[in-house]
C-alpha cells in the first residue's frame, strides 16, 4: 500500500534524478513533537494536493513544464530513533548537495532541518539561513532533550556561528531564547516585511538555505500543524516572501510541520503544495 502512493511524484513529475535541477525529498519524522504529532504524513499529503495545481505560475510567468525536477519520495526512517534518523537524513541530503542539485525537503517536524542544514553547510561553508516560524526554536534544551523541534535553530546557530540566521515572523518563545537571539541571530519579531527585503539585499552574494515552519502562518491559513500560534501571517504574505527571495542564491529549502491529522480542511497541505511550486520556479536558476 505504502509504495503504491510513491508511483507518482509531486505534480506527477516523471523527470529523472540525473536530469533534474531540483529534488523533492520527504522527511517523515515527528518524534519530538510536543503538542500534536502527525507531520510524518505531511510530505505525502502535500504531493496528493499538488495534483490540483497548475504547472504555470501567474506570479512568475513561468511553468514547471520547463523545469526538470525529481521527487525522491519519502526517506525510510527508524521510527523513534532520533539519532539514527538524523544520520540517515544528513547522508541523504549530502548526496543531493554533492550532486549540485537544489533540494526542497518536506517535513516532518522542524528538527529535521538540523541534519539537513548540517549537510548543506558541509557543501557551502559560507551558508546563511533564513528561518520563518512563529517560534524562535532557540531553546538550549526542551524537556531535558537537546535535540528537539524547539531547539533546532539553537543547534543551527551553534553549527554555523554567530549571526548566520535571519529569523522572521517570530511571535513566541521564552525570555532566554530572545536573549540568545539578540546576540547570535538576526531576529524580526512579529515581522516579515519590510526587513526581509533588506536581508535579501545583504545576502545576495551568499549561499542561502530557507527553513519555513508552516506555523509562521496564522492558524486561519494553516491550521494543520503541531503547534499553531495565533496572530500570524497570511498566505499572500508568505507567497510574497517566497517571491521576494528569488534574487538570492538559494541552495536548499525545507517546508516543515505540516500535519495532516490536524488539517481538517486540507488547506495547509494545499498551501504547502503551492509554496513548493513557487519555490521551484523562483529558486532553480
Ligand atoms: Mn519551528
Ligand atoms: Mn513553529
């Protein structure tokens, strides 16, 4: 049963890995989620709803028909084993970066971004990260665990060094996280625009990895997520954000925390599919 879903990739693509400039890879891990698990089925749900999308984007006047991309399906992970799973995720990502292809990873919980960015950083030592999220994700530990969806950007900050992360849309966290952010990241509390435009100008020559936690959106637009946080951004603003980053040298991206069991209208997965389409068209050069 499981394999029968994998016969068709995102938007029905049947391009080969070799020919593809971009790779979609599902990372179905949701082992450290605190409130509502379920994002392990996110990648498959995004694929399912991609079939309702047009290949053509009116925003960019471009079509996926003219872009070779490959959907590698979902990784097989040993459920519950975080260390081993992170290892598998890192190795899979390393291969894509080594082949000079642009990966778009679909989560899964946000912790998957740590091994993904680790693999990316090995290939691009000058890497910067643009992080969209309702939550700072900068805790030093969560419930005694160092590796968690709530600590992921702290681990990334420790890996890349100071001031390599730009955080947008953040509206939740503990005091310690905001103190850490003031010294070690660039944080834009409750804001995307206009600061994102300035960041794009600053980072124009650098390799950039984009990590998009779907809960940056308001739960009205993206209710299907583990930790919804009211007071968020609209679908229009996030699409605008994706398009605004088109001039950057985007070398990798993830969209995480889409959780189908909480997505009763499927609007979160539908949005996720649209964001993937726009990202492919905007970032594959
Ligand atoms: Mn997050
Ligand atoms: Mn979040």
